[in-house]
């Protein structure tokens, strides 16, 4: 009978020890889960910092890109202004060339030669009239010829004067043409300088756009890694929470058992104290105390 009782008490103690071991194991596992969760959270924070750094660089490059585009827009306006002036000057030069061509068609290079010939002929006739005796009819004819030559000479002198004026106009037009082309070339050179500057800005814009694309890709990758780390941390947190709830439940059960044991021991102690007053019940109380000691725990007197 005592052997059976001892075996039963031994089983109870073994079960009690297993519960203590299970609680300790659960607490250790909980601490492991919390540590792993915290580690993943730290990794997530580091990844987020890298992502934010990439996004900050991306914002800086976008600001720089806006500045480059503004510079390009202003250069394009300047290029447009120089191009407009160049085209206007070139159009002016072409108009002057057309005017020069038209004036040249009006030139009469024979007028000067005719004038010289007529003057020599008139001078010859005047000399003949003055030095050679001749009949009145013949002299009258010479006078008519002289008068006709005089009229022709007057006309030719007017034409030669006009030709000189045309020549002067052509010369002035040539100067104006040269000036217009020179100014147009100056505008074109300025235009090409700004076009070159704009081309350099275009190359910078292309580089910055490519860099922004790389940063966007890298930032998106880091964001994905961050979200995966957050999900992993959340999963660890849920496991830790479940383990904590299990531990709390096990502790509650243990506290209840302890409370029950304390209550039972208190009741036995009170009964023992009462029965100790009765010498006849001393042995019975001793047996009860020993039984309780073996099955529940320490007896407090």
C-alpha cells in the first residue's frame, strides 16, 4: 500500500517537474523569438535608412534636373533670338543683292564713250566752221549738226551722271551687303556658342535622368527588402505573442496550483494544530502531515 502511494507521489512530482521544464523552455523560446524579432527590426531600420538615403539623392537629382531644364529653356530662347536676327540680316543681304542686280541692268557703259565721241565730233565741226570758208548752205548744215550734237551731248551728260549715281548706289549697296552678312555671321557664331552650351546641358540631362532611373530602381529594391523584413519581423512578433500568451497561461495554471497547494497546506496545518491537542489523534496527524509533505510540499507549523 505504501509502495503504491510512493509511486503515485513520484509520478505527481515528475509531472510537476515536466511542467516546470516546459515553462522554462517556453520562456527561453519566447526570449529567442523576441531577440530574433528585434534583430529583424534592426535590419529593417537599416534597410529603410538606405532606401531613404536613395530617395533623398533622387530628390536632389530631380532638383538639379529642373535647374538644368530651366537653363536649357533659357538658352533655347537666346538661340532663338540670335537665329531670328541672323535670318533677318541674311534676308536683308539677299534683298540688297537683288537691288544691286536690278541697278546693274540699268548701267550703260557705252554712254561715257558716246559722250567722248560726240564731244570730239562737235569740236571738229566747230573748228571747221571757224577756220574753213564755205558756202552758207554748207555752214548752215554744219551749224545744224553742231546743235544736234550739243543736244545729244547734253543728254549723254545726264545719262553719265545717272550712271555715276547708280555706281555709287551699287557701291553703297555692296557695303551694306557686306555689313549685313558680317552681322549675320556674328549672330550665327553667337548662336553656335549657345547651341554648344545647350548640347552640353542635354548631355548632363541625359546623365542625370539615367542616374535618377538607377536610384529609383535601387530605392524600389530597398523598399521591397524593407517590406519583406517588416513582414518577417511581424511574423516573429506574432510567434512571440503566441508564446507569451502560452507562458501566461502556463503561469496562471501554476499560480492556481500553488494557490491550491497553499490552501490545502493551510487547511492541513490548521487540522494538525487542532488534532495535536488530542494525544489520541497525534499519530493520525503525523501520518496526515507526512502524506501531505510527500504529495503537496512543505508543512508549515
